[in-house]
C-alpha cells in the first residue's frame, strides 16, 4: 500500500498549486511510491491540520503565521524552504470620510477582525501587521489609533442577498470588518492581495494608500514569505519522498518562470477564485516569478524572524515558546533536490 502524501496549500500563487493543477504533483509522488491526497478533500475535521501542522497533514505551502505558531507549540514540523511574493495592499475608508491620507488615521478607529473560534487567528494578525507597517512608515504608532475589534465568525461574506449585485462576491471580499466601516462603527479597514483589488474595483470604499506607498513600504506579512513545511515524523521516515516533493516544486517553479501566462491562468482559481486580470493587479509579477523556487537564505530567516517577533509581541506566541528558526529548518532535503534538479 502506497504511503499517503497529504498536501495542503493556502490561496496564494505557489508552485505547489501549479504542479497540483497540472496533475504533475500526483505523478511525482506516484513515482516516489506515495499517493497524493489533498488535505481539504478529507473533510472539515482533518482541515484543522492545515493550522496545527499535525496528522494527517504531511506537506504544506502557504502563509507563515500558522506554521510559526504551530512550531511554537511543539516540534511538529520542519521548515523545508520558503518562497516570496509582494502583494497589493489597501487601507479603505468610506467615500464620504474626511480621511484623505495615512497621516489622517491618527486618532481614528481601525477595524480589526477577530475570529473567536479560530485555531490561530492569522487574519487578525495579518490585518494588524498590515496597519502597523503602513502607519509606522508614516511616523504613527498603533498606540496613536483606536483598534476596534470586529467579531468575524466566518471569513465569508454574510451580507443579505441582493446587496452584492454589482460586486465580485468571492470568499472574504466584504467581511465584517469592512461592513463595520460602511456602517460607521470604524473608520478604516485593511485588505491585501486579491481582496484589495476587489475593493478598489467595487468602489464602495476609498483606497488611501498611494502608489508610492505600495512601492516603498516593506511588505512583510503572512503572505509575503511562504514556508514549505513537512511534518517531522514523515521527514524522518520518508526522506526520499520529501526530496521528490521539493524536486517537483523546483521544476514547476522553473516552468512557471518560462510560462507566466500559463501559470497565472492555471493557479488563479486557487487564489480566492481570482481571475487572471485580478492576479496581475494583485501581485508584483516580476518579483513573484523570480521567487517561486524555494530557498533557505538570510532574507528568508530575517523576514520570518520579523513575523515571529510580531506574533510574540501580540500574544500569539508566548515568549517562553520562542524558537530558533535555524533549528527549525532542515536544509539537506532542499540541497538534495537542487542537486538532482
């Protein structure tokens, strides 16, 4: 009986997604003596492993907050490599708001979505980190604004039928934090990636981040540095399959660099149901395609360290549960895959 290689991925533009959609990942696993299984096909209960990095999950590629948190809880997984991306961001206010610039946010109410039932509330930390970095670039600290927690039980929209007729209503487009801005309970909300593009297109709210801000402000957040992880027991028992996975990711990343349009059209539906046009607006494409091949370098460790320290500062990771990122990483699998590729 073949070993099951259970894979999960976030809705971000990865080589894992590309290979999976092309049915090449399953073929690569089969050749290595493993059976490809998508974690999300195993039901809601199994899906929790996407965040805890535990059985039945084996491989995961995606946002960094869940694996950083999970590693702080136990020695459950190893870091195989990371990829990078730069995504569009947005701070949105009501069209009739007197807020015209980032500087005008001082003393204002910023909506922060909070999901009480989340295994780890990566969305809360993503929005908070997004606000923090933009404000700090303009000389404003979080202590100079009012953070308004907005309960967001789900990341899908809960608006009444008919109110979204002119909008692209996919996944968490107009969530409770943005509804709080529209209703006047908060003054601004933060969006990233495809969702920032959709808010700009919809016109219900006004973007106050300038194009200069998009270019200048460092983008270090949940989706900016994307870890590839593997559960530790699987690494110990099946190192050849781990190398086969990384070899296929590298091959798919190289193909993506040569066939940009094919990559965009292939993976877009897995990025919040995006269209190819939304993909092109949501990401810095030159940066994206230059960084699909996983690495373990100084930039990877520095960006992950900044994110980890942010999680510690905000109580997601306890100080006593801090860990050394270099000890988390296991480099021999990537080195072997690179050599064979």
